C-alpha cells in the first residue's frame, strides 16, 4: 500500500470503497464458469464507476492479476471484452501519470492478448492502445519491447486490422523516438519467434530504399549487438518466410562492406 492510499484511508468513504472492492474481488474466487467471470467483472466495474472520483484504485495488484486471468486465451471473447471494459474504466479513472507508473501491472494481461484474440475483441484492444498508451509518450520506454511484441501479431498481411496496426506502430515510434523503437523491435525479434515475420516485414516496409543505411541509422537502434543477434537468430528461424524476409533485410540494409556492422 503506497503513501497516497494510506492517506486516503482516513476518508470513511474511501474505506467503504476498499471494502466494496474486496467484496467484488471475492466473486472471482467463486467463479467456476466463464459466465461467472463476466458477472464478477460486471460487479467490479460497477464499484469502480461508483467511486470514480478517487484516482487511486485500491487493491490494484489483485485487480491486475484477476484481469490478466480473464484474458487467458482459453476463455471466450465475451470474457475478454468484459475485461477490456474494466481496463478502460481503470485507465479513465487513474489518468496517464498513474498508468505510466503502473504500466507493468496492467500490461501483463493486455500484451499477450492480440495474438489470440477473437476478431470482435481486436478493435477494442487496439483502441485501448491508441487512446491510453500512445499519450504516455517516452514513459512507454520501460515496457516498449512488451508493447511491440503485443502489437506486432496484428501486422498480418491481408488482415482486416493490418493498416490500423501499422499506423499504431508508426505512432508509437514517433512517441518514443525512432532509435528506442527499433531497439525494442530488435529485442522482440530476438526473444519472440512468433513476431519475427511481422517485425521484419515492418522494418522492410519502412526503409527508404533511396537512402543509404548511414542516412537512417536509427533503424539499427541504440545497441548494434542486439540488432546483429536478432538478425542472426531470425535468419536461422524454422520458418522459411522468416528466413527469406531476413535475407532481404540483410541484402538491402546491411551489406557486409558497411562500416557500422564491423566490430
């Protein structure tokens, strides 16, 4: 419990709010079917909305865990949509400064969702990123790699949300600065095989073929060793498409005579 929350406990109405949150969270313990989870989320949402004047949400760690559990890929889209409603209510209440401070707490459930989300869930999730994450700007940096790993699955050629996802990634890059963005992107490609193809596709699509690599060094990011390791790992990926795209990347962007890739 932080200092701010301790100070609020002198307010009897806030103490009632804490008790109501505790009661709402108990409903999750007794949930045995997905319909029970939707009901529990609805009760939690009501408590949060009735106390929206308080920017400090009590029991936030437990709430974050419960919301992450409700976004498990095995659960149906109806539960996911209801959980996303809860996230939006919380984000509206706490504002951008508190969201930036508690980014990991709420993002642990959100970031893995897009890859497994039903089509009806994806636009709601993308809206959360557009409305509440983009305004965080450079304060996104600590969670940037996770955010990119979470968004990149939407960059599937021919998919309904390809353009929207691409635009979102471009706006994230502008918000945090290009070098930080690409550093996080290379980190995602290195550690998450599932996003290698969309990640490399993004890089290839945003290269200016009329310029030399020296004129767009931000694509390398701030850690050249990370980029080299990500490219080396990707070219050995089990997917032929990933291998081919990575070779295209090497051919156009990183010729062996380029001074920046020499050790």
